[in-house]
């Protein structure tokens, strides 16, 4: 069972013909999404351009995952927004990046179960891979039949009439 975001990313990648981790190349994905990648001292997005600061391929891929969320799912200029709304957009972009850079549908096919495999297949750093693996494993627990039955029983036991 996929979340709304996982469905969105699945459809996005299928729509541009990307189905395997080896196809997750920054320049190829950007081109297929009609986004231009430019080098700049600071990472940000403006219209259909994403400016990425210098760094390793891994850092640039993870930063791209964050910025492409702003491009695909957000509107408005953060210079004119309330700080709470900016914080919300940044949180959403961080969360999106985990799923964009390491898509669930690809994790399932590969049956990846360790940080090193995620780093190798998806070109992300250790901390990013660890967090993404935690997210993936937590979701597997949440949707397991035994856990679901346990939650139902707990909810029934904790009802206050």
C-alpha cells in the first residue's frame, strides 16, 4: 500500500520512462522533467531552473531531490511568505527528497535491506540512506497484518466510554 506521495513519485517516474535505479541520473531526470540545472554558490529553484552548489554527485542528487519538490509541488515566492509556511515547504521538500531519490517501488523490486545497498544503488550518502531505510522499514511494520491486528486490539482496549 503506497502513500499519496509514493504514488505520485511512482507515476512521475513511469511517466518519464524511469523504472530502475541506474536510470536515476541528475542530468537525465532534469531533462525529462524540463528543468535546467545550473551551478551556483547556493542551492535554490527559480521558475524552471534549479541552481545547485558545488559538491559530490551524491550531494547534488540529494539537493536536486529537495529542489525538484519545490518545482513540482509548491508555488509562490518564499521571500514573500510567512516563516511558518516556509518551514512547512522545507519540511515537505526534505521528505519528498527521500522518496524521490530512493523511490519505494524501486526499493521493493531490489529487496534492499541495508544502508550500504541503498547508498550503492541510489547514489545517496550514509545518513540519507539510513533515514530512508528507517522510513521504509517503519512503513513495512505499519502495514504488516500482525501489526494491524495489534493496533486494532489496542484501540479497542483503550476506548473510553
